[in-house]
C-alpha cells in the first residue's frame, strides 16, 4: 500500500510518501512560514522528485489533532481536497500518537508534549508492547503540572518529545520523580512519515473515513471562542444585574 502523509499540526510542515515498509520521500520544514504557503508546494516537490502519480496512492493520512487550530484546518482542508479530487479515503491520525510513533520500540513510557499555551500541553501517554503502540492515556489538553503528577504516579522511565520540551524542560526536571530523557533532534518533532506509517497500521485495522467525513480534533475550543464565551457571560451577568435593580 502507498500512503501519503500530511502534518501541519504545529510549527513543522511535513509531507511524506510511505509504501509498505519503505519511506519513498519526506519533506519537512521547521521554520516560521505559513503552512498555507508551503504544504502544497512541498507536496508538488515530493511528487516531482519521485515521479509520483497521486492517483496511485491508496489513502491519505493526516495529523488529525490536537495542535495549532490554523495548522490543523490547513492540513484538514488539504487532505479533504485531495481525497475528494482523487477519490481516496482519509486516515485521521491523532497528532500526539504519531509523535509517539517516532520513538518506535523505545522502552518505558513515551510522552509527547505540544505547547498549548496558558501553561497547558497537548499530550498523551504511550508505550510499546510486542512492537505495537499502546495507548496508556488518551490524548488530552492539561496543565503541565497535572501531567507530571500523572507520570509520577506511574514511576517509570519516560521519554519526552515535542515542541513543548524546550518550554517545559526545566519544570519537568524540577518536578519529575522518575527517570526521564528527551528525544534527539531527528525524532523530536512532527514527521509526516510517522503519520503515514501509523496511518497504514490504522488503515489495516479499518480505521479510515471518507474525505467528506473528516474533521480535525481540536481537543479544546479556540481562544477566539473562549473570548466570545467570556464576553457573552459578562453580557448576561450585566443584564441580570440590571434586572435585579
């Protein structure tokens, strides 16, 4: 099977093509550029360099969230557009699961952390058993302190990765009551090859959908939605106070 992988869930923009156990191509950029300007040109370059006919792919795997709201929308729209045009199924791969899959067969627990701002992280807890990724705790948006309390309760070796590491590394080292390590540069960020490879596993398990069905998983409401809710709450409280008077 040939899987096209897309990941624009964070700062990294990444495109890859994986065929069975072989990575045909991967193009990743971890730089301050707008994914709307980079993702399709990167795909065009991959297709050109590998003489890829997009009609020959079997499915499109996309990082389905959590992550940057804008980045997820761009990745979702790109995958949906390709899926509709090519009449191919989509495989929505949870972002932090794909990150964990970077550390294939690592011993102990794997904890991807993405900076979700407001002292929170997008995360999940994973391990490998019999060469298969196992979900210990589903992906979630939590304060970093709460995550470390959870990990302290397991008392196992933990490997961290993701863009939240530079932000919270000192906090982790200060509060961790377990042995921990941090993944090296070549596997510590989102990679479309991991999305595609894990997507292949999910496809074989029947975990795929049509392009029309696909929706990103944001895990929490956006800042704009939070601010709108706060304004609405303040308005209702003001009107309630006026009514009492």
